[in-house]
């Protein structure tokens, strides 16, 4: 999935613009740093002494005041949303909360590189959905992206099964998160144009927080952190820094560049998965990741 920060970046992203464009190196540095910050999210989820779903709750809850400030700073109203739009936002928020819960659970069960790749699978799901909605067949690189996505996923999940059944189940949780993320974006597609992006994110968080908290309680997870450091790290690094840098830089780049930059996330996650958790990748794992990564880059370019 694009993790929660990346999801919010997608909601507030704009078409490339040239007026008042900052230096190219600064924009590229912001784009890469944003992806790296987002990639560190799974580390904090694993280190949190709350449950994984509880960590998702705190991630959204702690962000709320900052989202309100950003909405106000951009002149966006927080009231007056019509009933139909509010219903769509509520539905999208529930889907997003389930997405975040599924991804966080998967992070604790599978390898971090897999979790990051499969969590971003929403882009590929949207590519498939585009073909279905348009009632047309893929062509050119689109066929290649589909083949690479399926083959790469099969390789990675096969390797996970070799490790343990639990690792494969973790992959499936992360894939489910990618699917739910795509549904979330499709649900909010109309609402994006009817309401300010930051205000929309405030409402998504308001509806999503109780869902995550309720799920955490139902699952019997500890909710209140004994050590606040990982939860605050998750919120500050992934949510504020990662999301903020992505929102700042996305509007200046074409989709293909954004898709290629996205590939830094599984690379970073795999690196610290190895350094911090001893998750060793085989050559076959790397091949699978490259295939899925290539599919992600192509799907983002569409």
C-alpha cells in the first residue's frame, strides 16, 4: 500500500506545474527523502509496544491537529459537506482504516521489503480497474506490467511460503491492504473535486480513527503505548515528514518519475529489514522485487 502518508499525498497531489518552480535538485531531494521517510514507517510499526492496528490509530489521531491547521492555512472549510459527499467520505475512511489495519498486521508477519511492495499494489489494482471500466484490453507496456506483477508476486509469495505459512499470510494481508487502498481512492474520486483536499483528509481521519480503535480493542491489542518513541516516530517521520515532502514535491513531477522514485521504498525497507531484523534476500527475491517494482512504475505512469 502506499502507506497512509503516501495515500494522503495522492489525495493532495496536483498536475505538474512550472510557475515558481524551485531548483530541480531540491525537488528531487524532497521526492526521494519523502519516499525514504515513508519507507521507515514499517520499522516503527514493528517496534511499537502497542498492537499494529493500535499504531495505525495513533498515526491518524496524532495527525488530526496538523491536518486541521493545513486545511485552515490553505483556506479550506471544514464544514458544509453535503450528505452524499459525507457518506462517500465515511465509506472511503472505513475502507482506508481497514487498509491501514491490514497493512500493519502484515508488516509484523512478512519481510519488510515484501510488505512495502505489496502494500503499494493499489497502483496495479487501479491499472486493472481502468481496463475493466473502459472495457478495453491492455496494450504494449501495460501487458508487460501485468505479467511482471503476477510473476513477481508469485515468486515473492513462493519464497515466503518456503520460510513459513505465517510469512505467506503476511504477504496476503499486505496485498489485501493494496486492494483496499485502491477501493479507498476510487470511493473518494468524486469527493476530491467537491471539497478541499486537506479538509477531506481531516474527515477521513475523523471517521477512520474510531474504526481503527474499535478493531484494536476487538483484537485485544494494547492501545496505550508504554514507550511512546516508536509511535511518535511513526507519526513524525512517516506522517509529517514523509507526507509533507511528498505533497510538496509531487506536483512538480510527471507520473513516471513519481513511480520510479516510489521504488526507493522497498529498497530502503529491504535494507533495514536486513540490518535490523536479519531478513536476508536471495537472488530470486531480488528478481521478484524488480519485477513487481517495474510493474508499479509502469502503473504509476498511466
